[in-house]
């Protein structure tokens, strides 16, 4: 085994000076921590979670190499996960980026995890890394492994996890924690209102000479809970950006339409874009324990479209009708709150899968991912007379993730309430995602249009759109995550919400003026100069943000 200097845990201090991501903060000054089992006499400080007689750990040794390491053995089922956890004595740094490195050898699925816990009245919340960021091949050989996390504001403890899934054993050694710079692969979470950046990245390569290539992508919505603060586009080489415009589709939905070119054969053009978005909380205290489902004539006219049958939300299909009847047997008649909760309980056991389509019926028959969950949730709600609309979003609780889909259900007397159909959360805090598109009925009916770079059943205009026959293909993984071209990256979590309402109202006023200026053909250059650049530095409080916004307000005509 590789040997580290004989030091007791954790006593070695190193100040990091590594670089950071574009436009992001540098690593914080945090003492690096090393844990070498070579100098350990016992595992008394470690605990198996969950405690079980199906998992055991020990200090294993190799007389020939004089090595020593932690060995975790599981006799559990394929889906059982056991962790050997070590809680560090020192309080973790707030709003910092940390990396856990180590060596892992396994005959099962195994890896490392780093967890930051923040207090919560209902129990501690955890922001952590997953072993699936970088799993170890179960080949019995030693592998270098690392995982990264963002430590949220308010975190009170940090835990190292050695993880094994399913039956088998894994060995862990040479563990170290050190500061790192921000990157797209770090799992980050907003636990309260704050600012997150919606970032997109695409690398396009031409299979042949192409004069013009059109790309569209959604802009973050301006809603009662969120508002964009800026909008930045970067193209490399810069002279390959022919034009761009913001197009209003419907309601709050807007897309950016770019024209790139000309491309020479095999030439690569890189596109980067993003918006910093103010995310606030919702007051769910007014949601009653029980809410009646009124007749159609009693709903406001603007919500009625989201009761319709569509090609991807097949509320009238016999299988959807049968599923809704099963849910009603448990929830009872005429109670929207109970029905939504029982609906989530009904969806939960359905396996995640890769069906041929992401529509509601395919989800029932073959399983599916978040798009399928949202379409099924919308269909089941509409079936019993609860208006439901699909929301395309970028989560603020994960690493780089392809567009996520949730729903909003209309509750009489409360309005639209967020529902997380893939994470089974209702009501769902709005600061946990940046909403990018409020899917319309035409969007649903266009979701099976051929030649789109999207799976059948994915709502139209809810993600990056270009057509497969244009002679251009996307290459690589610009955001360090396979098949992913965008992410919501938390930038600051506010400690208090005083001035937050005023900041949101002023941000909405300024963003509305920006959209009007961009769409009117009479551009307010003083305003666009202020909003079409990176938000640096990031305001550290709603009061500081409000001050920034008041300075920008002076640029309004």
C-alpha cells in the first residue's frame, strides 16, 4: 500500500491554492485532512449505517506489504447500501468546496461519500456526494477515487463515508479531504432562498461545411418565486455567432434563438450561456389539510387547458383511469390534498427505467425517469379534475443533470402548488429548482415530433433544441457529466430573508424592462450593458442585492 507519513488523524494542515472554475470563487482556506489506517489501532470512531448484522467492518492487514486498511463486508441484497461513517471533530467550512480522495478495492459496487449535515427542525439535512459520481469497478484491484461536494451555509458537521452496495466486500485506504475549486461535477444544494446560476454548454462539430445552424434554448422563467438577474452568451470563436434574439412564446416562456456559422467541415464551435437567478421561498401555511376538487365550471378560465388530454399526458387512457381509481380508493373522493399524496405513493414503487417514450402510459407499463414521472403525475391529476402542468427545470440539489421535470397542481383556494413527482415531495420548495419552461398543451402535443434531439414524450421547447439532420452534432460533455449540457449551480444561500421581497419585486421590474428592450428593436444599451455580464461579486445578502438592483434601476428609460 502507498504509505502516508505516520500522522494521527487529523493533524496535518495545508492551505489550498488550487484554481477555480470560470467566474467562480477560489477554494477556501481549509485544513486538509488525512486518514491513514496504517497508524490506526481500532475502528472505534467509525460506525456502520444502517446498523445491521448483514454488514461488518474490520482493520485488515497484509503481512507481505505491511499494509493496513478498512474492510467493509456486506451480505445484503443487491439494493442494500451500507456505509462505514466517520464524523470529523471540527466544524466544516461554510460555502466551501471540498474533495475526498482515497483508494478503493472491491468485489461489489463501492465508493466514497462525503457528507455535510445542516440542522433542521425535522432532523438534519444532508448535502453530500454520491458514490455513483465515480464508482469503483468490482474487479478486486485498487483504484484511485475522488468525490466533491459543496458545503452549504449552516453546515454543522462533516462525515466521511466508505460505501458498499449489494453483497461483497470492499477495502478503503489513504483517505484525504482537501479544499478544491468549483466545478460542474460538484453536488450542491440550496437549503433556503438564494441565488443560483443556470449554465448551459454545447460543443458543436460539423460533419460537412454548413453555412448556418440554428439553436434554441429556454431562458429561466420570471415567476412569483424567481427572477433572472442577468443573461450572458459566449461563443468560441466569437465571429461564429451570426445573430441571437429572445423570443416570447407564451405566458412567462421565452427562448433564445441563436444562429451560428459558417462551419467548415470538422470545425468545432463552442457555446456557453447562463443566467444568475434569484430564488425565493413559498408560504405553504395556507394549504389546508383537505381541499375539495371543484367542478370544471368553477375553475378560473386560464387553468382549464391543463385539464386536457394530450399525446404525452393521456388522462383518458384506460390504464390511467384504472390507476386513478386505485388512488381514489385510498384518498377518498373530493380531496385534492389526499389524492396528490396518495398519487405520489402510487408512483414511488414504479421502477426507474428507459421506456421507448416518456409519456404517462409508457411510465405505467415500462417505468421511466423524471419526464415520465411528471407526465404520469399530470395525467393522474387531470383524470380526477385537478389541473396539472408540467414544469421543466434545473434542480439546485444535484450535480450536472439533464433537464428535470416536475409538475404544479392547481389547488382550489391556494393556486398552483409545486409537486416533485420523481422525489415524491409535496409541496415542493421553489428554491430547489430553477424553472425554465411552463409546458403548454401544444408543447405536450409536439413532444413526439421526429428528428428532435430529445426522447419521444419530452415537451417541446423545454430544453435545448436543434435538429439532427443539420449536418451538426454535439460532442463531448462540456459540464463534466455524460449527456448533460446544463446545470443549476448554487452561488449563495441567504441567511435571512429581510429585504428579499423588495429585491424580488425590483428584479422583476428590471428584467421586464430588459425583455421589452430586447424585443422592441430599440435596445436600451445602458440596461443591456448592466445585465449582459457576469454577476461578480455575488451579493451576500438580500440587502446587498437590493442595493445592486437600485443602481441598475437608474438605467431604466
